[in-house]
């Protein structure tokens, strides 16, 4: 079963899943930006100290959450799982024939 052999309903379901992932990413990104702007604002207006000597405390939240955001982006915009699954299915089907 290759992507070309998918029914219209299956194609629509795949596109719907992709659209949902991308919309969720955009919501996640806007939440990340708003919350991090707030955290950095607190840091800036409360003397802007660094704890541990080298890094402002909001950087830890930005970094940790940013890693999760990067994975969310990759899943939404660079997900080749469907293509890989179709390719592997076709290989197995060809071996069986």
C-alpha cells in the first residue's frame, strides 16, 4: 500500500492528523513564548541575578521547555512515519510475492 493507493478517506484522515499536530504545535509555541516572556520579565525587573554564577534562572525553564518544543515541532512538520511505514509495507509485500 503506497501513498498513491490510499483511498480519499484515508488521505483525508492522514491530512487531518497532520493538521491537528501542526495546530497543537502552534498553540504550544505561543504558550512557550508568552510564559517565557513573563519569566524573563520577572528576572529582569528583580535585579537580573544569576544563580550558580553563569546562567540566569529563566534560562533553565526556556532550555528545558525548548527541548520539548523542538520534539513537538519535529513531530508536526518532519514526521516521515507514514512514508516509512508505507515503504516498509511495500517491501514486505514484494518479498511475499
